[in-house]
C-alpha cells in the first residue's frame, strides 16, 4: 500500500497472527481471505467483492452504541461512583478495540482470539487485563439478556491474575497497631471484622435484629447468600461495647451508620499512620477463619461459615493452627526433657 486512498479502501480489514502465520479476514468475524490485499491483487479483488456485498451495519448495531446503552442502563448507573469511573475507563479500551465492529462478531467463536489478544496486551498488569475481560463479559451478558445477542463468546476466558489471600491474616500485634490509630467506633468495626470474617459492606449494614444468642445471621451484600457466624466470647464482648444509637450495630463518632466508603477512607489513613503496607481489610477474613479453626475441629464447617470452596479451611489449619500446636508441643517436650536431665 502506497497511499492514503489504499488505506481507506482496506478499512475494516482484520489481520490475526497466530503460530507465526498471518491470517487475513475481510472484517473482524468475516470470511478469511486467500491472501493479504495489501500485497496481492487477487486478494484485493476478493476483499472488494466481499465488502461491497456486505450490508453496512446500522449505527445502533455497533459495539460503541451498545456500550452507550449499557452505560445508560440502571445496572451501570447503580454502581458506586468510583467503580463506575473505573468501568468507564475500561470501556474506553474496549471502544478503541471493538467500537466500530458490529456486535454480532461476539457470537463468532473466532472473536475469542481477539478478546484474548486484547487481554494479553496488558499481561504486565494482570488485574487490569482481567478487568477488561470481565467488563466486556458484563456488557455482552446484558445485551444477551436484552435479546440483542443470542449468545456471546466471552464466557470462560481464563484470568491472568490469580490471588488467594485466604492464608494472609492480621496477627494480634497487627490488630493492636492499626487500632491505635483508630477511634473507638472504628476500632470496634475492625475487631468485629477479625472475629466474624464479614466483609466491610456486611458489617456496615449489620442490624441488631441479626444478632442472636449464639450466632449472627445476615445476608451477604456480595453474594446474597445467608451467613451464619458463630459468636465467640471476643465477638460478644465487642458487640457489648456498641451503643444502641441506630438500627445498625456499628456507628461512627456521630452515632450514624458507617458507609463502606467512609470507613474505607478512615481505615486507609490509619494504615498509613501505622505504616502497615502488606495487609488489607479483606485479610480479616483469613484472621476470622484462623480463629474459627482453633475452636472448630471440622474443616468443612469452617469452609461453610466463610463461604469458601472446600479445602481452604484445611489450609488455614495446617498453616496456622497446627503450626502453633506443633510449636507448643515441641516446647513442652523440650522443657520436660531438660527437667528429666536435671534430675
């Protein structure tokens, strides 16, 4: 190709390189050409014949228009402002890649290669890469529910980022370190997180009516599933310190229910002051699981309480609980042997 005119003629041409070979399609999701129109007259003729016979997509059928409809929908607007901003930044990446394509390409299994190729462009930032795929999946599933697509090919595309922090816990010294930087109401929420394993959103909405004699029964905000959390002695003590100022158990210094964003900002400031960099609020989940494992012998029960896949409770026990028991047994055995030698 030697001039801008040729470039305009080839607009929409889709090239894919795989296993060292170049595959050229008349358009994304379209028929494969015998060669590259940029270097082959026969391929150019084939390309022109195919594209001239192809009906032009309407503006409403373009992926760019689909994103506009998705962003205007209630589901997207109901997202929290920060989360919505992050999603819209991801939408811009998707627009640059697929914006001018007809949405029916996402019913073509060949488009999976394109989605994976876009994901792999960000492999040095795996969280971002996975966010791009998950947001595309959300948009296409919304279109499918609305009858705009019969199906889509973005399902079950593997993640690049694999994170399992279930084994990361707040040690007692860490909890005291962060609590030293928190007000008493904020301390109570952090400590209750460590003894219940509930997420921040669940703790902020936890009601007095959900506190029983033996357990806490609340519906998780994230999954909609009911959680049944046994009340340990430490949990009961923390709850007893909470003033009844609202229908919610945990309130801020003004006696109002915490919001996840409000508490999150408070917690992040305290972390900076305490110089805690490796632990997150979510790691209180592993902390609670460790405490449950100390009190409960059945690992499956720990998994059910925490809402984990089978086996994580066993990992927690092996990593922390059994380790401490082993160390205690060795110390006792050493002390007994030393005493016998003295005799």
